[in-house]
DNA sequence: TGTGAAAAAAACACGTG
DNA sequence: CACGTGTTTTTTTCACA
């Protein structure tokens, strides 16, 4: 596995790109005191190395009518790992499940789920999640208030300049 | 509060922009069989109405060395709401906390936290989170495997065409 | 690594239905 | 008033020094 060197300029660029994924090379260059071509080449490197995974438009769930957000713990019965795979596959295909982690502790999985209202959330739980094979227990915590919600990863832990493990390649059209 | 009408063209545009926040108006137009100017005007409307909250570059936490992801439940002692406000403020200022929700159920808050490794996660818990005033109990579930992780909201629930509540305005430079 | 040309895309104004 | 067309401006990409 190859590596990429990330210096403090890269970190500043990444930080700004996390805030504004459409920042122009010119604007970024002005911010970090680098030429446009420098910025362009650095971003290309960051994309190719997989540090930048994707550019995306972030939508407002409340405006779109998705008023319910829940953290749900799921426990599976003990029936071998085939069941786990089936559960993971099924959950990955459910658009209302934004996140699914297999975790340490009492539960097997923790899910982050959105729904339009409590009625439809309840229906999703009863009719879809609980009916998946192997699911023996679910426990949901409904969000009362969203204190903080960000996609922006902390970057200050990166000792500058740092070697970072290289990953997948971002396709041009993705 | 005013409203915006979102039809099936808008939904297709939003869906694609969630996947690729840098899709050009031309490409989007081809996809939904609409002219460039149509797409441009629709996107502008979606931005102004707050449906599109932000454009962002999504970074890869593993590539950046943030190998630990945890879901942490926090319980506060019963000392009035001033304490809750202080906790919420403190947590909002911690970059390693990506998400914080106040929730129903046993715990008061659920947090999504990243760290470079278990040692630094442990240090964060002991030295920073547990020392916040009012915190009497925390319980963490460490992610063993990330089954699914998306920002893409489901859009199929929107009955087409639908009235959507208007929100804040996206500033041009944000 | 910067500079300048070429290509692409976005923003804008205009004319038309 | 909504729509497409054409023009202008911005931004990116690429070749070259």
C-alpha cells in the first residue's frame, strides 16, 4: 500500500473543502497563499489517494420532511454468521438507514435511521427491521434535539507533514 | 414560513447531487431530460429554499488515520438545565464529536465520536468528556465494522410534487 | 513550479411563446 | 411568466518553459 504526504497546506485545503466543496482553486489558493496550479495539483493528489472520498450536496432532512432521527440498537440471535451477513445486506439496501455499525457491547449493531414521523418510523421498525431473519431485539432512542451534526472530520491530529495510507481512487464521473 | 414545490425532476436532481455534488448542469440536464437553464434555475431554487444545505468534500476517516468510531451514551446528573446547556456547548466545540443528539430513553445524549486509536479515544473519554460538569455516566460502543455509512437522505417518501417547508438561505460564499 | 492558452462550465441577459 | 438561446465571465485543464 502506497502513501501520500499531507502537509499543512493540504490540511488547510481539506478543511476548507469540507466546509465548501465547491470552493474554487483560486479562492483556496488565496486562503492558503498558494498558486492556483499548486492548489489544483494538491487536490488532484488528495482525490487520487482517496483522502477526498467524494463531493456531495448535503440536504436538509427537516426541510425534506424527515423529522425523525433515531439511534437503534439491534441484537441478533446466535445462529452463525450467515445470519449476520444477511442482516447487513438487508440493512445496506434500506434507504432510511443512514448508518449501520457492528459494535462492541451488548448490542450487535447500532443503526442511524431517519423517518418522516413517528408513525412511519414505528412502521419501519415493526414491518421491516424486526422482520429481518435473526433479529431478536431492537431498542431505539429517538432524537429530541440535534445538538451537533457534522461530516467534517477533525484534522488537527495529523502531525504535519504526515504520511497517510493511500486508498481507493476517486473516479472522474463519480 | 413559505414553501417550495419539489417535483420529480427536482428529486432526481437532488438524488444525483447527493451522489456527486459537482455534477454539471449539463450532465444533470441530460440525466433528467431538462435544459441546462432549467436545471440551473431549479438548483438555485433548491439552494435558496434550504433543501440543499451545503456542498462538501467528504474525506475518508480511515485514510486520515481516524480508525476509531464510537457511539457514546451520556447521562447527566439532575441539576437543572444550565448544566445541559453547558454540556451541549462544550460538546459542540469538540471536533472529535461528529454528532450529538439529545434522546429519549435511559441516556440523555448520544454522541458519535472519532479518534485515531483506542488510546486516544480513551484519553478523550477520561480527560475531556467525563470531566465536563454534570456528566455522571458514559457508555461507549466501539465500531468493529462499518456496514453502511451514507449522508444520502431517502427521497422516495416525498409525494410528487410536494410542498416542502422553506428554511434558511445558503450564502453564496459558504 | 509558475504562466498562458484552450476548453469547459456557470451566470446572465435577451427574445419568444 | 416560464423557457430556451446566445453571450459573457469564471473556472478548470493542459502544455510548455
